[in-house]
C-alpha cells in the first residue's frame, strides 16, 4: 500500500517536471552554472602578462592545499558572487600554490598563508595582506584600490 503511494507520487512528480515550461525548469540551472564558473584564475606568468596587456590591477592569492584558512577563503570568500563579479570585471586574478612555486613564494616574501598581494598592471607592487579575508573586507579593499576617488568620499 505504501509502496503504491510512493510510486504514484514519483510518477506524478516526474510528469509535472516534464510538463513545466523550459524557462522555469532551466532557471535553477542558470544560477548553478554561474556559481560554478567562479573567478577567472590565471597562472602567474599569464596573469602578469594579462595585467600589463589590459592595464588592469592584479590580485595574487598565495595558498597551499594543506592550509585550512586557504580552503576557508576559497570556499567562502572566493565563492561569494560579489567577489567573483568584482574580481572578474576589474582585476586579473592569479592563484599561486606555494608548494609548487617556491620561487614566487620567496620573491613575494610569503611566510604565512593565505597571503594576498595587490599589484599594478605594470607589475609594481601596491601592497599585501596576510591571513584570511572575508568577502566583505576583500570587496572593500578591492574597491579602495580600484576606485580610490570614491573611497575618499
């Protein structure tokens, strides 16, 4: 008796889904796809070249697989839609694994993780910030670097 009810419910649900207009059924897929796209991360050399070519500031995230705060930043901060949108529109984003690129870790003085560097498009360093940065704080930093006139008001 219970099995018949479950089967009937499943069949009814399947029929309703198949009869839904395509725009309603796919609306959820659009949001999922956008969230999955995420930040356009570049390798170091490619990102530095893109920054120079496009005259955009560069955001470098130094991280490692074993770093818990790095994973938290990746799972929270870097998945925030406002951060994704702002970085993709206004910055060239570079992700550096310090275990694989010890040369870059040394060049940028990495002594703890995560570490965020902010660089001019021509490669001139602006500054760095060590440690985990939540989405609200990172967005504030990015805007102050990209829109200095507006942040003074």
